[in-house]
């Protein structure tokens, strides 16, 4: 609501200018609202229960978790609001706009990381595979890149019990996928994961960084083939130190979740 509507609900009649000054005196400012997944009351409870369950995990335990996720990349897309510095009349110059591209210029990928600093092979979802379902996810990801990455990390000298994290998307949580992972001997290694919790997954920050770096390329990718190449190059450029530092935030993420009593966090 604008300042005047906030004041009206409180029975106060003042000019917007005066209200703005008074709000700012008390530390209130108009800001762009952060976009976060909707969390139901039930999911808040589940997130809180999960935080309590894993609140005492140490850094070394989180390092034994494979964090996985899918993400879609779009030509020209930049996360958040974009500001430019320009003169009046320059708003339509090419270097002062954020271009839009047709919907088909998008690419979906799957990837995974672990606290040792390693990354999985990046899987590009080919349009000829159709939509992402339990069977197609198992065939294209679980039985391929995910299993290979999990086995490689499990066989690494000094490795412990290597967990596998994935969110609760229908393709991940389906009975078909669970049965498939059971047949591969992977189901017992699945880490329980709360719904509506991308803030708990450190790989989300890797996707954000990649999208920002791709959007800042000059020239920007404008075709799918160019976008695929840029995604692969940026994935390859993510350093082991970046991966390790992001996984190292897990204790802070869980604590923030507990402090928010299952609600939204800054991550």
C-alpha cells in the first residue's frame, strides 16, 4: 500500500510528503518487495521441523551432501530489477534497454555440487525428450549424471555417507522416481527435504551467479546454441572454492530458518 493508505487505515490524514518524512524518521522506506516462494502454514511447520532435525549438523556433515537442482536460462534475462544511467531521451537506446526474446530461446539444465568443491556433469534438457516427468528425469538424469557423480564421490578416499539432495518437485518425489532410485541403491541415501525451500539449497546461488554473468556478456547470447555454450562455460568457470564457500553457509541457512520459525530467510 502507498503511505497514504497505510495512514488511512490508522485513522491519520496527512500529505504524502509529510508521511514519507515521518516514516523515514522511524526507519521505514519504500522498497521493492522481495520475491519468495509462497509458504503455507503447514510447510512452515515442516520447514521448522526439518531445521530442528538438522540444526546440530556440523560443517563436515553438510560437506557429504550432493546438492542438486534444475534451472532454466533465458536469452537476455537478468535477475532482479535493472537500473541504467542515462540522459532524458535515451531510454530506447540499445544499451539502455533490457531486451526480450521469444520464449523458445530458453534452456533448462540439471547440475549438482558437493562440499568437496566438485561439480557434476551439466545435463542439458533436450526439447526432443519432451516434458520433464518422473520417467524422463530418471532416464536422463538419475540413471546417468546423478548416479555417476554420487558413485564417484562415494568412492573418493576418506568419503563418508554421501547423501543426495533434491527438492520436492513431482518428478523428484514421485513413486516412480523413488522406486527407480531404490533399484539403483540410491534411495536410502536421499536427504529429507522440506517443501518450498530453495533458500536452503546453496546451488541456487550458483544459478543466480551464472545468470548474472551470462546476462553481462558482450555480446549477449541471442540464440539457443549460443546460450547453451555460455551456460557450459559459466558452469565450468565455477571454482571449487566457490562451491566450498557456498556449502559452508549451510549452518547459517539452517539457523536463519530456525530464527524465522520456518518462514522466509535472507538466502
